[in-house]
C-alpha cells in the first residue's frame, strides 16, 4: 500500500486513476478499528469529481454504508457517468474492497448560476471559540487531530438541546478550488451526527459496562447538500441535532455555517444505535 501523507488531508482524499472510470484510494488506520465513514465518502466524491467538467460543482450527495471497511486495504471506486446534461451532471460511485461493495454514492453536480437567495438566519457562538483561542488552543486527542482543529462546545454551553456542536477547520491551508473544500467537508460531515443521537439518553459507558451492556454504533446512510461556496480551512460551525431515535436507529441532521452565520451546507444521517447485553 502506498504511503498517505500523515499531515495532508488532501493527500488522504486523493484517488489514483486506474482506468477511465476506475480509481483507487488508500485507507488509513485512525484507531477506530475500521475505515472512517467520512474517508470513503470524501474519496468517493473525489473519484466522481475526476469525471466531471471543471465548470460544475457538487451540490448534493447521498450515500449508503454497506460493510465495515478494512483499514489495511485500498478501496476501489467505480464511477458510473449517469448523466451529463446542459446544467447538471449525475454520478453513481461504488466502493469495493476484497471484491465486495462496502459503500455506494449518488452525487449531483451543477454549473453555477444566479438564483433566488435565502437561508434561515442564525448566529454561531464564535465568542465561545474566541475565548479558547485567546488563552491558547488546547491540545486534543481527537482521532482526527492529525488533520483537523476541533473545538466541541461543552454540553452545558450548546445553543440547542440534544445537540453536538463544534467549531472546526483543517490544520493546513487548502487550494482555492471549491472541489477541495467540498471533498474535505464531506469527510468532516460524518463527525457528530451519530453521536448526537446519544445526547438525549445520557448514556454512561462505564455504567453500561457494569451492566454488561455494549453499545453498537455505525453509520447506515448519509446525505449532504452544498448550498454556497466556503473555505474548510477557516473556522466554521457544525451543529448536529438529533431528530429521532428508536428501533435500534438514530436520525440526526446538521447545518454548517461560516463565522458570520452564512449557511453553506446541510447534512442528515441515520445510523445504528443498538444496546446489547451479551448472552
């Protein structure tokens, strides 16, 4: 397996072209025991971008996570060029490891055009981040700390109940082209949504272990809509809120805003949230 630059998220997202519609991305062990869902989502979007004309940008992606990915094996991305129309292009991407599908994606790309502008107003709590930055950003042991600076708002300081909220940006500056920023945001967007589904239940892992219970969590499906251009290497606010839990699943939605409140993306995810007592 070829080396992935340890300090370069764009390098991690890179997909090598094997054939006209066939690409290969490298995996990386982020100490989670499996391929991080954002990795395969971001790489699949990169693979699709490699078949798209330069004048089009992704505006939505919808994905299903089928099988756990192997961190010790590369991932093959097969792109189907479903449509190239006058304004929109559509792509389907299948991710394969060891001869089996582990993930599939549908994505749509659009030529930028003028349109009616509106988004719900909101003011992200930048002052909470600024107060931390003023005294020196604390070191973090977050599993993405190689690539990302992340500040999670403490539970008592979030702006909405039943939410996980964070300020986040890449550690390194990214090129100006929007395809890099949207791919990186797709990578980041798998953080927070599944965890938000636990917030209303106040689950204590230590207490669960005492009761010999095990919490199983995994992303099932994921969607992201890109509304406006932005920079992923500048602090932005990711607000993840749970909508429903039940039947062994949790559903959450998210919004991504710039420091001055511009809505740049929306996300939604359903995941497995299962409590098991060993037999």
